[in-house]
C-alpha cells in the first residue's frame, strides 16, 4: 500500500494558513490524517507530494495499491474506513463522493466550499466528488474511476427548545420568519473540505465533539452490557454516571478540584488544572491547560497550553493552542487561532437580532450565506483583543490584529483586517514590538517590508 498527498496551498481566512496546519480536535489536520491512515492501512509513509492526482502516472508508474487525498480534506476514521472497505472490495479505481441527497452533507460540507457537483440531465446535483481516491493497480485514466457515495447516516438532534421568534430561519410566502427548534444533523461518519473558518468550526464541534456525543448515546442505548459496565464503574467510583472514568478520560498529572463537574464523553490531557466550580460537558481538553474556578465549557475544544481564568465561558467553541481567554468572557460558536488573547468581559454573540441570513467568508473570500440560524465569530492567530468588546455574529478578525478597548469602538460589526489593527496607530517603537507572523499570501515577505518602514 502506497500513500500520496496532494498539497493544497489555499490559505484559510482569517488564519492566513493552509488547512493542513490548522488544529482539528486539538491536532493539526495533517497529523489527524496520518493517525487515521496508519490505523486503517497500517504504517504507510507518505511519498512525494503531488500537485494533482494525475501526477501519479509519472510518480507511480509501476502500479500497486495506492491511496491519494488532498490535505485540506477533513474526514474521521469512520468515513475513511467506509470508503476504503467499499473501494477495496470492488477492486475498481474509486473516488469518494458526497451524495446530494444527504442532508448533512448539504448543510455542512457544501456551503462555502470549492466542491463542484456532478449533475444529471436536468442539471440537478447527483453527488460531489472528493479529492480522495483508491487505485487497486496504480493510476488509471479518469474515465475508469468509479464514484463511491458515502452517506453520513445522520440523526437530527436539538440542543435548545426556544420560542418560535428566536429559532431557525425559514421562508413563508417570500418573507423571512423563524421556525421552532434549533437542531443539528449529527453524523455517524464525517467529512468536509476545509475551505473556510466555518468548516473548522463544523469539523471540531458539529461533526466533532457534538457528533461524538450523539454516537456515544446511540451506542449506550443499544448495548446493554456496556451500559451495565458504565453503571458499575460509576457505583464503584461513587460518581454520577456521566462523570465516571468510562466516560471521562483524564491524562497523567492532571489535577481536578473535587467541586468541579465534568460530564462525558470528555477527554482531558496531561498536566492540566481544573479549578473549583468549573463545569465541563462533552469537551476535548488538550495538555497543560489551566481552567480556573467557575469556568463553564460545553461542547468545546481547547488546545494545548491554553489558559482560562475565572468565570470564562465557552459554548460550542474551539481554541487552538497557547491561547488565553480572560475572565468573565463568553464565546459562543467561535473559533480562535493559536497564540491569541481575548480580553476580560469580551462577548462573541451568535444570534442575529433581525431575521437576516448569517453570512461568512467562503473559499473565494466572498460573503456567502452559511445556512446556519446561529453562528459566532472567528479570531486568527497571534491576535490580541482588548477588554469589553462585543463581536457580532459571523465577523472575523484577521491574524496578527491588535484591538484596543476604546469608547468609540466597543462593538465589532464588520470584519477587521490586519491593516486596521490598532497597533499601527501607536508610536513606531511600540508598534514594531508586535510582529506580523501570518501574512496573506499576496504579501509574502511583507514582515521585512513592514519593519523597514519603522527603521
């Protein structure tokens, strides 16, 4: 078995970094890929990177079993194993595809992405091919490929029951109004092409920890012996069922205050500290994370070496590594890049007060309807946000931006680029202390040019 990777050089806004380097479930996407393929295929070193799948004709002319994928594609082990087993059983050159009849793919994987459909004679989408292939005897011409549709087997589940004036958008007689419940389609297998920061949110939260919790509930309800083992473990440990060690995995050297409440399925890494009164529900916590007293975390992912002082709150939010979210801060349905700081009392909102569609940056850096009734904001890498800010739904703050708390800018109601960073407004000797580390691709090498202007 040979493995080839197609490198995708598209930079994801506002991180200004390829998808392969972004954290998914507290792991760089490229490491996530390697772990999954090693488990399903066995240890298989990656060979020379490809620009396109057709390069295989030149790099692997001798044939043999080959797996090829583009490195901006997120898939979990359930998705990859389903594709690989179907493709290998057929012994035909195969390409994974998302069927257009699967509502979960249409809700999460297709909006904002670069995926293009194969259509029928009436111009209706049939399926969306993915950059994931299996060749049993080396590369063959595209005309011989067989599409392998993979279904998500989703289950619709709600996470809030709210008044009909505050839930899903729908169209009645051409007018925007609201439906009844907030629900998500939680999948048995997950896949999407990461072309937008919203896809990072989906991969970590909706198709990540939220779907993981749903799968666990389904498994528990169908396997009585496992349910009895969980109950027995909870009795032995004198804990609530959802807090026992069958559901809450804790790494070596982690200290958890007895008054903290941790509900599974939750994973906590090594060397962490969980303070008094903290509540953690269905989360992934990395290594060496400090979560101080009174913090509230639900359906969230916290990267390695993050720090949450007292009363910080995360709901369906992803923090990448080395990030600080200060006290009395609330982040809802957000993504925050690595080595960033969010000041005390800052709030990221997720609900449009007027029933207007929530839009976000797509793969072409253009605003597009997300199809989501609620959605938070996104902060890039190496950013610094002052205290007391309010960030409106769907807004993004680019990497390397500094925003000071000021009386004339408390509400962030539009996207903020690096050129608008507040550190440009201070004297040169101070401004140069904040180095730009993630320039846009059109500004490669601009760090030196930026520093030269202050010389």
